[in-house]
C-alpha cells in the first residue's frame, strides 16, 4: 500500500505526517485491499482543507473536509473515509453471502 501526502501552499511537517499516519492505522486495519491512499492538504486564507482519496481494486473513495485547524480537518477527513470503507466492506460482504446463491434440488439417482 502506498501513502502519498501532498501539501498545496503548505509545508508538510513531521507532526502532520505523524498525525496522519496514526489516524490512517484505523483505516488500513479495516481493509486489506487498499492499493493507494492520497491525502492533499491545502490552506486558503483562513480555512484549512484536507482532501483524501482511497484507491481500491474496483472503486475509488473520496472525501473533503475544511475547518479552521488543520488537525481538526484531518480528523474529520479520516472519519469520513472510515465510514466509507465500512460501507464499502458491508456492500461487498452482503453481495457475497451464501444466501444469495441459488440452489437447485436434484433428485438422487438411487
């Protein structure tokens, strides 16, 4: 799994990297299928924006959050992405349960 942290008009400090890394442990524990995670941090006048993309084999998840504090924006972003991962995993699990398979009763040849 590849993790990209990009700063747009912002320098990515070690504190931000550590905070994002600690928060992403919650997401990476939920799914083994994650190919890449991309986090983009930016600052407009007063608002701090955090945008995230999670790339899975057949789908991509996207979220964006803004607040007055970068750490708060990251926390909100990770919460949104975590909810999306849970929902995605639930969809996959629901579609592949044995109850969804049709069964045919064949008479025995005895």
